[in-house]
């Protein structure tokens, strides 16, 4: 039913199409139209009369729980593609401080792996959905695109959110749409929406303690609304030991938002996010090390394989050089990361006339940081000898080297769209422009006496590795039409044109210094016709059938790594492309809601990451290889059930994913066709039960099963499947104790049965892989109160 058919003369609304539920509410409450008139309109063909109470029951959202996402949002009602979501109340069930990436593990189809309980160690995180991995998924925060997801030089989502400030996370697992601003997405699009400022002044305080000496504080102050202005400021601080090995993590996060709403309906929102992270690395390990078969110098094995926190006495491998033994690179203080990121954004919604509005967002991001890793004496000596006669002021190595890799950059852009509501047609056209400049510098330095426990001598470079700049200039133009053909059928048809200009120049690697060259490589990838087609059919007021098709193109992931490791004459890789098909059914009924979707994705020029050890270092580096065509197909099912026969106190939710992937082409020197894509589990199952004992006590038990995963392209190594069980207990609720209100105490236990499992995988081509082990059982207690 169209809005024009429902709103009587004299009632006005801004030019945005609203749902049937919103129509009925607006109809009954704002315009005072009687239920008999609504019934006469809605039953035009049958001349039946529907009573008001039946209409309300028909249109209401029926599956509701204290920690359950609203049904219509959770299953993506009204969308032409498979869309799943979690909302604020559901996010509050997660342990305090959970990273923005780990939040996704609650959604159907997502295989999220983290090194630590909260997902804070950035290099230990991974995510895949269908056959897409983290670097092929697009992320947006409050209409601000977040660019590439690289932990070192990118803008991954986990730096820019606190779960207390998230309103909802909405994910399209496959096709996305043409309006989504991303140059990395090959289909999946994920939007994080933060809470709007509260209309009343007040605040929230959360204090948390937990395993591994975790201490976290969160405080948020709300200004309330004054003459159309409102805002908030929040700060969180995390201090924790690493769960395996020596070292700690220190994270400070600040969110600030101000909002203005005019009487004419215009809106302006100002946003600042600041994140300061300082942590120590944990080592990746192989199965040989994990099983204790590597003859480890320090006798390490198992899930808690870690760097050492003492200075061993090892024999010299070069006579007269005390710390020449490469075993000294296992000392923990030489593996550290520090990042500081600030994101600014201004968003506006402007009502031009009753049928046209404009939404515009401008943003700026500043980022800087460094990482430290050790380098063995023999490796440093070889490169020192190769560069010493070419580069002035180098120093001979004294022992283990201090490997410093620093970065800085800025990113800014504009995303603007005009939306036109013509009753049967909802038109949108827009443009997104972005400029991303990135600078990386890397060198090896002496340490005092070559001793890994002493001070780095940054005035004594031993050899130089990198000093280059890369830049990305992005443009995207699109037009889209949502056509309401009749009350039961609607379509979405869109097309976008993308242009990715890329440049890298400078000293890209140690060889460039030796050959005294600073190459400049320029490349453009573009496509002027990337279509999207979606169809939605409503057989009745509660059920929907949807189908969609989309073509996508992404700037080759790992472009910096590819083009800084090769000779200037080697051509840049082709852009990755995908064709995405899906069809599904969703329903929203009095006791349950559900969504099921089947999908097929075909990739061209798929670029697959693979890990290779850095010579002389404790770290690996991701390299990238074009593996040609690949395919994924499968199905995703998610739903929620609240049975009346359990007195409406129990909510059961779950999701099931079946995923088949296949590489279609062989490499020039290796047979891989017919193999599965690494780190793509065939089965993912998640179940949860929430028992609302009374208004003050809530208990939840959940489990997630991840199937077996191959670790390399030749499929000769596989991780076992595993199941994790988590629980939390909420005590408290709505109350008023004078100054303080809504006091709550929450206890979380993750990995209740202390399952020993493999988490994130650094996949390889034809060798055994390396990986991070999953976290052991962890506990957390959080006290929350508002004022």
C-alpha cells in the first residue's frame, strides 16, 4: 500500500517512504483516522471489514526480548537482498569492550576469529562470510566509508566504535547495493550506526573487571536537547594483560557527537572519534609448534605458546657477537604496536521540498603509528653489507636488531545523495569522492650492545627497508530507482560507475636502495556499468520473497604489498570482480520470525592472501596472488522463536550457514582447481536461549559451531571443527534510587568448557600454515548505572 493511499488530506510527512507498520501508526495516532476507514481501504477487493484490534495485531512486531534485536530489523524486512542485523539491546549482552569486528559473530554466515576474548589484538582478527574475507567486505560508520581494512595502514572498524554507543549493525551478506560507498567490497556491506544524542541530560557509567587483570571504564555524558541542539561525550579505557605470554594492551577511546534539528526538518550531525592503542604482539604458530614437535629452543608448545619474558643465555652463532643467536628474537619487548587514529565527520539531511531531500557527509581521518619486530643478526649483516657502500651513515649490526616500521596518512572525502519520492518511485542519485594518502617507512636499528632488553639506538640505522608513499583517488557515481509496482510487488534497479586511481612511489623495498631507484607506478581500474537488480514480493502482510543480482568490482587488495615487492616492469594486478545472485524468504509471525536465503557468487581475478615468514624476523608478511576464477554457493537461515507456552519468558534465536567454495583455475605451476578456498567453513551454527526470569533477572546461554577449514590452497592441511559455549547473567533493570537509575550487574563467561581450538589462520599456498590459537575460558563482571 502506498503512502499516498493511506495518509488523508492535510497530513504531511517528509519525502521518505515508510513501512506499513509506520503507516498504520501514523494513520491511527497522527491523523486520527478511524479503523473502519483503514479496513475499507485495505480490503478493497473483498469488501470485508477488519476491526482495529486485528489490524494492530497484524502489523505489530511480535518477537521481543530484552536482549533480542527487533524482528523487522533482524531479518531485514522490506529489503530486496539478504540483510541481517543486531541492535543496541542485543549488543549490550556482549562482554564490555568487545571489538567492533567481534560484534559480527552474532550474525548469520559470519566466521569471526579473534586471538583474545575481546578481539582487541588487531593482527589476530579475521572474518569471512560466504567466500568473502575481511579485505573484501565494505564498512561504513554513520555514512562515513572506512576504506581498506588492513590492520597496519588501513581503517578497520574495530578502531572506531564502542559497543555501548552502537545503535545497530546492519549487514548485507552478499549483494549490497549501488548506494554503498566502498572500493573494497565485492558484495558484503556492513553499516554501523551509532546512537543519537539523548533528549534528556544525564549519563552512563560502566565499570568492568575480568580475566587477565582486565580493567575497563566507560563514562558517557549527555547534554540533553536545548534549542534543537543535543550531544554527548564518552570515553572508555582498557588495561589488560595478554592472555598468553608477557605484555599488555592499553586502549583509550573517545566518542563525541553533536546534533542539530531544525523545525523545518533539517538535521546536522558532527562526529569525532579518537582511538589510541598500544599493545604487544603474540606469535603465530604452526601445527608443529602447537604439537610440541618443533624442538623449540625454550620448550614451548600448545595453545599458550608465547614470547619469552626473560633474557636467556644462548651461544654465539658469530664469534665475538654476544647476541648473534637468532633465538634472542623471541624476547617479547621487540614485538609491539602503537596506533593513534582520529576521525572527523559532518553529516546533514536537508529537506529541499516535500518530495526531495539531500543527505551529505564529509569526513577527514588522520592516522599514525608504528610497529616493532626483531631481526636476526645474520639477516641484518647481509643487508648492511649490501647497502653500506651505497647509503651513508649506516652502522654495523651489534646483535639482534630493532625493526621499526612507521606509518602516517590522511583520508578525506564527501558522500552526497539526492532522494526523490514520487509515490510509486523512490529515486536516488549520488556521488562519493575520496582521497587516501599513505606513507610507510621501515628500517633496522641497533640496540645498545645488541641486547634485546636494552634501549633502541634510533641514531644508528643498520639498513633501510622502505620509504614510500601511496595514494588512492576514488570516485563512485550511481542512480537507483525503487519502484512500487503494486501493493505486493516492488523492484530496485540501480547502476554505479567506479574509478580507482592508484599511485605508489619511493623506496619500496631494500633492493630499491641498493639499485638507487625510486620507481613510480600508476594504475587506474574502472567500470562504468555495475548493475543491481532486486525484487520483493509480499504474498501477505507478514511474509516476503526477495531476490537480487549485483556486479561488483574492488581495487586489488594488497595493492601496496604487491607493487612494493615487485620490479617496476611487472604489471599491476587486474581488479577483483564478482557476480552475486541470491533468492530468499522471510517471515514475521506472532511467535517467531525467520529469514532464509540461497546464494551463488562467481569471482573473476580473485586475489588470495598467503603468508610467508619475514627473513630473520618473528613475523610473517601477507603476499598476494591472483588465483583466477572461484565460486561459492550455499544457504543462510536465521530466526527467533518466543513460544507462548513458556509464558513468554524464553526467547530462542539461532542461525545456520551452509557454504560451498571452489577454486576454478590452476596456477601456472600448481594444481588447485576443484579445491576449497582456505578458511571457509562449510558449516556454521549458532544457537542461543534467553530466559527472562523476571524484570530483574535474565540468563542467556549460547553456543557457536565452526566447521573444518582448509589452511592452504592445495587443501593438504585442515583445522578441526569446534564449538564454543558462552553465558551471561543480567541483574537489574528499570529503577530509581535518587541520583542513580537503571543499575545493572552483568556477568559474562566465554568459552565455558575451555575449548582448545584454532582461531585466525594465515593461509598459505602449498605449505603448512601458521595461525593464532583461540582464547581460553574468560570471565567478566560489569556494573552499569545511569544518572
